[in-house]
C-alpha cells in the first residue's frame, strides 16, 4: 500500500464531537471551519447518518468505538455490528481503545502499568490486533492505540509505546507487518500546550499580539525547534537530557515520529500515516496561558492565529505522513461563546496536503533491528558498576570531604546526572547509591528504581551531615559497599 492510497479529504483541519449521543450532529459547524476531518465517538449507531452527511460535504469521518471503562476488553459481536453499520455507509477510519495509560480507561480501582505484560500489554495488543485484522479485511484503516502524552514514569507515553511494539515484535511480527502494509494509521493526541511560536523580524519570538497566521516563521516541530534546543540542548522525543528522563512526547509530531522511527527499525515501514484524533492548542477564554515558560504565552486571539497557522504548517511543512488534527472539542470551541479560532478558520480557505506515492513498507527491509533492552541488566552476584548519584544542592567536593575513605576503598562513579545510567549496556549491571535531601528522595527513587528495575537502589538521606559521615565510615569498617 502507498501513502497516497489512503482515502481522505487531503484537508488537515478537523474537529472532535462534544460527546457520545450528540445527534443529529450540527454539521454546519464542521462546514463553517472548512473541516476535512470529523472525529465521532460511537457508543451505538447514533452517528451513522451523520457520517453519511459529512462525507457528502467532503469531510472524512473517523469513528472511535466508545467503550467507557473497557480496559483491554475484546472486540465483541456488539462492537462489530456497530462498526459494520459505519462501514456500510462508506466510513474507513476507525479506532479501538483510547489512552490506556490512564486509569480512567480501565475498570474502577485498576491502575495500569506499562511493565505489567500479563494484565495490560498482552491483552491490549492481542485484542487490538484481532480487531485491526478484521478492519483491514474490510478494506478499512485501523488506528494504532492513542496514548495520553504523559512524561511521568508510570504513564509515560514513550515507555508504553515501546512496550506495545516490543511485544508485537516478539509475539506477532508477521501479523503486525501485514496490518502495517494494508491500512494501519497511528492515532495520536497532540495537545501542544504553548510549544509553538512565530519568529519575530530580526530574531526571537513574537509576543502574542503580534502573531499573524498570514505571515511566515511559525514553529511547530517541538522539541526540535530552536527555543527548545537552546534551553535544553540535545532534547529529543526519547529524552536524552537530565530534564527529560521519560522522554518528551508533548508536541504536534512527537508520538507519530516515534512510531515511524520504531516501525522502520523493527518492522520495515517507511511512512505510516499519523492523525491527531484529538488535540491542538487548547481554546482558553480570557487571560494569558503559558504552560511552559520557555515559550511565549498565548491568549484566545493568538490561539486563533496559531491554529490557522498550525493547519497550514501541517499541509506545507510537516512530514508527508502527518495527515492532520481533530481539535478537542466542538463544545470547547462553541460553548458558552464561539472561540475566535472559529472565525479565523471560517474566513481562511484550507490548504490541501500533497501526499506522495511512497510505499508504506520498505521493499529493501533487511530484517528487524529492535531497540536494545532498556537500561542495565540484572545483577548476578556483585554489580558490574556502582554509581554515587548526588541529589540537588550536593556537590562532588562535599562527597569527597564527607566520605573520602569510602571512595578510596570502593571507587564508585560520582555524578549528579541520572542520565549516565543510560550508558550502562543491558549486558552489564549497576548499583546506585543516591545521596539526597529527604524532600527529593521520592522523586529520585521514581526516576531510578521505577525506570530501571534491574538497578540496585541504595538510598542515603542527608538530613544530618554527621550521620552521613558515620554511615560511610561504618561501611568502610565493615567492608560493605551498600546499606
């Protein structure tokens, strides 16, 4: 299958419905903004007629089978019947499961974890794959599961996506490649925060009042834009810096880029379509909003300019695999008052995206190159490496003055940078002694013990400096490296 074979409007603009059972849909709102996509949430058959009307207007529907707190439940006969009704009127784009890295998508009391293969990853992937195979058998397009774009340890989208793809590579390699080659797309939820800006003449970023969608200089490539890289050199969607230990997925393209890179390495894909099935720049009313202080704030008027510019940037500058965003959501833009973005979209004709005839799969794929196992390997006997990691406010000089005899005996690596753990290969093991004030102990425990499950975690609190000195001296006397 080629990228150009996917059937859609070629118009990146989209809008998400307010809720389930919102029918008949006010399709005039979708026409007003010259939408090319409409995201529907189907708990039953309520949007089937609306889907037909939307397609007659040149708008491509995307149907999420609404499941409530369904967890990793199966694709059953009821869901198949709902889906068949949409297929019968010409709908091709579908989703099954939604943000499983959040507890709200699971039964009450269940807290999902990407490390829980048996109860989370396996049933999600096994059931999703059965649904995806049915979808492609009907000539339609299954969306790979969208994740909440979190960077916190348990819910980190980067970790979850790697867990999904590693499981598929190890257990369903050929089946997943077949789905990739026959209509798969990636559903993402790119809520961009204020991770965008427009360059000012002469350099820097324009203030909100000076932003203009009709002029150039817009940046939506976060985290690879100049502001991000100047503030945190080397930051990538995978992390790579002390500030991003769990990756940085909060950008327009980030999760789609990650999927395409991993799918190329592991399954031989070249260009997998990506659609933001909810997201965009949140349409706040009143005030000024600056979620990330490295970037300029925005208000409701600059949000309008940036939203128009975002869709034009997608059409002109985004990678060919990025097909658009359905803005979250209809009522947020129309209730209680109409957001300025609606007026700006209404008065601005859309720019259609040119899609190349590139094969989705690489015909020269030589076999999978899977990412290496994450982090240091398990300890057998004594660890191969030992690091002392100093918490906030502690300097190496302080450590050497306090624990000189301990260092002379054991010679650990001493650093304040947890990212050095990433340089220990999975074939080697590691113990980490963390010396930190009590108020940062839990954050460092999460950053190390939860992220690197094979690492021996040895915690020393610095609430009493003399007790720290005695502790390390005792370890020297007992010839005991760890507590």
